[in-house]
C-alpha cells in the first residue's frame, strides 16, 4: 500500500491493482475510510468528522493528481507523492 501523502496524523494511500471505482484510503489512528476520487463519496469505513473534513479538503484540491496516481497503481507502477494539506 503506497503512501502518497501524510498530514495532521492522517495517512493517505492507494493500493496496487485495487478494485474500481477509483478511490484512495485514509487512515487516522485506528480508523479507516475509502473514498471515491471522482465524487468524494465514502465507499467504506469511517473516521472522525474533523479528520474526514481535512481529508475531503485535501482530496478536492488534488483530484487530478489522485486520478493519475490511481492509474499508475492500477498498472503496478509506483504512485507519486502528493503535497500534504498545510
């Protein structure tokens, strides 16, 4: 599971050869969530509202980069790092 970003204790990752739809995973402490890149809907899991808000803000800023990373990972290539939320 390649880590593509980390900010405020939140780890963002995309799995190699993961299932559709294009999505990323966010972990915060022991909480996990999978989020659709295209529409930023939660696919699975849950994290605290504060952490989720930060993840959604970050994802909205980096949608294009996330889709590029998704395609790289789908093709078993290492995804690029994406700038963290500041």
